[in-house]
C-alpha cells in the first residue's frame, strides 16, 4: 500500500507540480525533483542501490530535457524508474516489451502533462491520473522477485550441486506463500531469505578466490563445504515451513464440509418430494 501511495505522489509532483516548483529557486527545485525521481524508482522496484541511482539520474534527465521536449523528459524518468525492474524480467522478449512500455508510457505522460499544463485544477487532476496509468503500464509485464532473481544469478556462478540448491530456493520464492504465514513466521521467513542470499553472495566471492598456498586452499575448501551446508539447510527449512502451511490449509479445507452436507441434505429432501409426487 505504501509503495502505491509513493508511486502516485511522485507522479503528482513530476507531472503536476514540477514546472511550477522551479520558481522556488534552483536548489529546492533540484532537491525536490531528485527526491521525486528516487521515490518513483523505489515505488516501482523497491529500495535497492540500482533503483536509487537510476531514479536520481532519471530525475536529473527529466529536469534537463523538460524545457526542450516533454516527451523525452517523461521517457527518461520512466525508463530510469523501471531500469532495475527491467533487469528482473526473465524472458528476453518480455524484457524488450517492458522497456518499450516504460519509454512510450513516460513519453505519452510527459506530452499530456505539457499539453494541459495551464489548465484548471480538475483537468490537472485528470492529467495526473492519466500519467499514472501510462507510467504503470510496464507493471503488466511480470518481473522476477528480487530475491529469486538474485539467487538465480548467483547460482550460475557456482558449481552445479550448490547452484541447484539455490535454484530450488529461487523457485520456492517464486511460488510465494508468505501471505499464508502469521506475522512471526513471515518475519522469520524473511530473515531466512536474507540469510540465504548473504550466504550465496559469500559463496560466490569465495569461489572466485584462488589461494596461493596449500594451507589456504584447504581452509577455503572447508569453508566452501560449510557454506554449502548452510545454504542447503536454509533452503530445506524454507521449503519445510511453506510445505507445512500448505498441508495445514489442505487439511483445514478437507474438514470444512458444511456446504457438502447442506447439498446432500437438500438433494435427499428433493428426492423425497419427487417420490411422493410420483406415488400420488
């Protein structure tokens, strides 16, 4: 909910109030513009170093291009906001479509906002809503979960056995199920996901090292085995909790036969009525 609100507030500023805010002075206008660009990128992709950096760059491009081309300015800020998410779109064709939707949606939003810049408050409100819809268009393309994407990318840099376990974890993450957990279980699961990602990152860094001495190689090999065990334990624990939740829900559904009993009772009642009518 908070991300949706942040997204809309950023759109309101960029395509509603940004031109008038330039009268406040150069420094306040630039700061507000950068904050809006970062807020838009974070609302789209979450808090990541890449999304913050591209959001700030897109905001600056929006400010520089705005006086010359509203369409180019809108395309720049939208492409920058969706840059991190574009990387997480798994299919290559879908990724290209994602980029096209971001660029075209941003350009169209910029042109619409510039066309009705001097209109009344009601028209401006409509313009902002239209801009929000246009810039939200790339969300129609499914993107990989950040944790799943990270695990899959790290798995490609590791040997097949541990890489396969990381891919299992990525598929488990894509399957979802966090919403079925209670608050404490969800918090513990999220901490476990973060731990798994940190272990995978450490494992990749260790894999890229080439120790010079036999003692260093032996120590590195022992540490690799330890990390592989911890990765396997994390994936196993996460799979167990989600499988247990699915089992519990299935068992709960199997016990709820109220509707079945009512239908059976109604069917028996109708059969009795039918037989009574025939006998008469």
